[in-house]
């Protein structure tokens, strides 16, 4: 082949990459020593890329490390006074941290290597270190970012490789919160078709996608800002919250994998409606129940949420209840016991969550199903 022929082919490939987006975007050095933003090559629209960030930097002149792309792990700054490592997310990708893009927490990696999936939008990415934008004079080091192309797939082609890719696509939709992002995403006909097809083939996965997109279902004991956790492999569409909490005996069956929670059978034709629970609450003894107080709760009791004492919008089962100590009862004006509940959202999954106080704005079930009208019942 002649030299001229080779040059012609190279020119054609180069023009194609510039015009339509590059399938390989390369490796980029993102400095922590100057307020510099790095622009990548254009990412091909609809193609998934693995973004890999590696390296350690320092925000202090007397040290050489202490920070990576996601975490501050410096003992002199982020591991003192009882604090653990802090997720500073100093590497910014289009003004977002890697956890923001992943839509979940990214564990600390002692090798300081992290990966997220990014869907190409026909635009380049902008990379920078957040601390370097306003305080680079004392800083050291760089983070190295590699972009590797994956399969072409997105809402336009209905070719997501995993639920995680669909989650990443939803996260890019407009909206202030995940609820708004989900509402925007399902208005896209192609994505709606994909989700509907998933619901027909794997209901559990489709509900996991929706659960994630609507709000964050992860909490850890002691973190009051996160009060709810989705229980995997429990998504079913044949019964609702009252069925789960109130059905007993022969109506109870175990349908969940990897959990110890009893799921209760209820078909579309015989679901327990709100009005039935409201009638029971008027005279619970007639139905074999008694009403108990907040400080008497024990496992197996039933919690009913409402916006008034006579309203039944949601029911949950008490999994555990730890009552305040005598000292707390004596010195705290309104002590709240530590009550863990399990309940089911309509046509969806089981969730483990905290009862919390009525003033807690981060308690999803309280805010959605009733701030003041929470009542407690026990089977006689």
C-alpha cells in the first residue's frame, strides 16, 4: 500500500472521530497544582464508557498524599477526633463527583483506583480537581483519568447491559431529586418501553430500578439522615402494604429469597383496603386486636400511618423495638424509642425502615403516609 493511501485512511478516521464522537477517549492527567480544567475528546452519543480514576494528591504543602479521586484519607485531617475517612470527591466530572455519577457510595480503595460508568452524550467531559480551583498553591500531584469505550446502548437503542447502566442514564435526566428524575425518564418513550419489557421478564429487577430512581433506599444504624433500606428479592405485584402487615396464619407464605421476612399472600381481588383498616381502628377488640402505646411496642406489633388518628394510609410490622432508658425517660421531654419496621409499598418491594419522630423530615414513610396519625396495634 502506498504512503499516500495510508495517509488518506488516517485522515478519514480522524475526521470520523471528530464529527461523530470518539469510541476511545484516552487517558488524561488532571492536575491538583493549578486551577486547570481538562477537556476530553467528544464521547460518542449512546455509547457507554468506563471512567477509571487513579492516583493520590495532597492539599497540604507538608504532605505528598492524603486525598484521592473520591476520598480524603489523611490521618492528620480526615481521621481525627473519631472521624473516619471523608468522601470529598475532589475529582469533578462535569461538576459532579464519582459517587454522584454512580448514584451510590463508592467504598474506599487502598489502591486509590475507582471506576464509574458514563453514557456518552455527543459532548466532551470536563475534568478538574475541586480544591485546585481555589487553593492550588499548596497542592501536589495529579489524578489520571482513563476513558474506555464499552457497548453502544442507551434509551434510544433499548440496549442497556445492566440495571446499573439504566440507573446511570436516569441520573442524567433533568430534575432536582430522584423522584423528579424518574418522572422525567419515564416520559421518554424508548426508556418506558425498556422498563416495561424488564417488568415482563424480571419484575424484581424492574422494581429495583424504580426503587433506586425514586429515592435512596440505603441506611445504616445511627445515620439519622438515611432511614430506609430496600430488602432485595422481595418485589411482587400481587399484594399491598396492609396485606403484608395484617394477614396471618394460612394466608402467610414465604416468597422472598435471602430474607427471613414472611410475605403475605393477597390477590388483586381480595386486597385489604384502607377503609377496612379504618373500620378496625374504630373498635379493634371486635377484630381481635388491642391498641398499645409507643413505649410498649414489641416485635410483631402493627404500626398504622395516617394524617389523622382515624386514617389508614400505610401499615408496617415492628421488627425490633428498643425502649428509652429510665434516665432518658426522666430527663428527655419526648424520648423516641428505637423502632425498626418492615413494610411493603404498593406493588413494590419490602423495606426496612425506622419509625423515627414525627418531626423528622428525612423519614420517608412518616412524611408520605402520616406525620401525626401513627397508631399501634397488637393481636390478642
